[in-house]
C-alpha cells in the first residue's frame, strides 16, 4: 500500500474510531516508519483577561482533556497498534499551543522525535543520503536557512514521483 493511501486509511480509521466531541474536526495524522501521531484540535477557549490568565486556561483545558481521555486513548492506541503495526502517540492543539502527550524516541544515532526522523527519512527516500546516519551528518553540515522550504519542495517532488510510478505499467505481470 502506498504511503499516502496508508495514511489516508489510518486517518479515516481514527476519524471513525474516536469518540464524538473529542476534537473540533478530524485529527491530523502524522506518520513515519515507527510511529503514528494523532493530533486533535480542542475547542478554542473563551477567555477574557490577561495573557497569563489565557495561558493558564489553555494549560488547564489541555490537562483536563489528557486526564479525562487517558483510558480511552490507551484502548484506541492498542487497537491501532495491532491493526497498523505501529506505535501511536497523542497530542492536542488548543489556543495556539501544541502539546504532545506521548511520543516515541527512536534510536538512530541519538534519540530523535518523529518530526526529526521524518527529515532524515525524506533525505534517504530522495537518495540524498544512503542511511539515517548519513542524512544526519548531511543535516548537521547544512543547518541552514533553506531547510523548511527545500524539504517541502523535496516532499512534493517525491509525491509526484509516487503518483507517476503508480500510474505506470505493472512490471510484475
């Protein structure tokens, strides 16, 4: 199954499986080889007062959601891990803040979070590096101002390559 198709199926499964009212819409699904991150948006808080009061309100809403949904999130994560054979992590967006409750740190050369592993995997998939180790060394040498723009362009190009490959002839027939 193609990566985009798999992610779409995972997104649909979570959208159907999550209890109504948890999030304001379908959750964002971010995945790599090791992890599925489920990121949902909580309703915007109606806060009057200072920035400090608003920050405290957002923190309280996030903490309440985390505690009140813990058992169900664990149950859903176990189902998803059996079904999709990947670990599941959870996070929320509320009042402009993004908070991850659980994430994996996967050993590469050091422990990296999912967003950091995705940078390395993009470079390997594009043939810029032979391995995550090579990709990490490449990144360190090129810590530069064009990283975000360049990686977005590279991901777009890879998606285009995937579309062209899937529309080509079936060579296994």
